[in-house]
C-alpha cells in the first residue's frame, strides 16, 4: 500500500472509530504546512475537512485554537463547525496522532487580488469578530511585536542569516534574493526608526485569530463563507486590521488596492467602533513595519512544502517586496485617507 492509500485508510478508520462517520470519498489536500489534510465526503453527504497533526505538535495550542473557533461560531460568525469525537473532544487522539474534523465551508481561498466588495465584507466580519473576542480570555500565546521592538541591528543580522541559509540550500535564484535582501537591509536602516516614532505609545491588545490572512478566509461571490486556522493569540487589533487590509496579493497586483484597503477599514469601523482613532490611522504603518520585519518566504526549502505550496510562498515573498515599496511611497496619503474615515465615523 502506497503512502496516499495508507493515509486514506487511516483517515477512514479514525472517522469510523472516533466520530461514527463512514467515509465515501477521501481526497488529500496538499497545501497544508503543519498538518496532513484530507477532504472527505461521507456516505450521508457530509463534506468534511480532516486534519492530522504531526507527533510533535503543541496539542494544547491546537485545543485552544479550536475552542476559539467554536466560540466565534456560537456568535454567528462564518466559522465552520468543529465535530466533537465520541468523548466530546474537539481534538481526538487515535492511531498515534491527534486529529480534528470540521465542516468544509462552501467556496475556496481566493487566489487573486481582493475586489472592493470582498474587502468590505472581510472588514465587516473582522470587525464583528474583534468585538466578539474582546470578551474572550486573553490567550497565553502572545503574538510577537518584533516589528515594534526589535533593534535594527538584530533585524539586519537576520537578513544576513537568510543569505547564509540560501547558499547552503542551493537557492534557485541567489542573485535576485541577494538584491531583495540588500534592499531590505537598506529599508530597515533607513525607515524603521522614523516609521515607529509616530505610533501610539500603547496599542489595544486582545484575544485574536492572529493569522487572519487571505489563505485563512474561504470566500464565495465576494463574501466570506469561512474563517479557518485560528492561531488564538493575544495580539494587537490594529496589526490584524492592517495585515488584512494591505494584503500583499492585492497591493502588488491590483490597481484598486487603496480602494480595497479603505473599504475594509471603513466596514471594520462600522462593526467595531471602539478601536481608538490613532490606532486605526496607524494600521497601514503597522502593516508596513510588520512586512519589513518578516523574512518569511525568502527561502522555502526548510519548510518541506508540496510543490504548489512552495510556489505560492515564493510568490508571497515577491508580492511582499512590491507591497513594501508601494506602502513606503503612499503612506502619507494613506494615513490622511484613514483619518478621513475616522472623521466620517465609518460612514461610506
């Protein structure tokens, strides 16, 4: 029996013994980076998504994430149902692994730039979710704020380490990566201190999804139909807002990226008006600082990804490079527009 067949047999066995579900069709999903994933159609027509965790996974973190997911679903946010196992656990242990079974949301991860209507709906959903999660206990896991606190020298040292790693791995385009990293060093030295200075001294922190990016939103016809893969962390609300509003695929590939970002922020404010005005104004600046501090995707071999996922991560790196340049060029006008949204109280 080959590996794929064994994975399907194992998945069917776990569904039968721990969930009393009979699998009719099982298909592997090759985009997972931390779990082995399968889509399942049961004999009674249920469409499910099954995650198998690696042996070294942090199961407490997984349980916390699924608890937050169910909390948001109970608040009528578009979050797929997590199936409890025979013992009412959201994460089950079977055949030497941990597993989770969830409903499959209709739609797909949007592979293209956002449209303005989709950006607006993401803003509505995110605003509601932040409002709901404001009452959720603060998670023990805390999202890093390296974008605000790391020294420039330390960030530059991480850039140097990327080149060393790329040479060791036999990176496919060392010349281009070298140019990218040199540009990043220049940006870190030339912009980070000035970008940080106007930030509010304190920023609102609360329980958040903490990975509310394009790849964790299932969409259909310009609407969000599923929020998936919660990280469940204590994090900065303006960081999550800015990260979503200035999605690199949209900024790098769409002429409507500014309209999308402003539509998202305006819709977010209509649902969550409590975030302080200076923090809303700062969300683009925070998104820029976050991207400058992140080297994720510069090299990919170490993640041992399926080919499609590796290609997508390499594209993400290129799009972030473009996004950084565009945000640096347009930050002043963006912050003026964000201030205008605040002056209008979130009205279109």
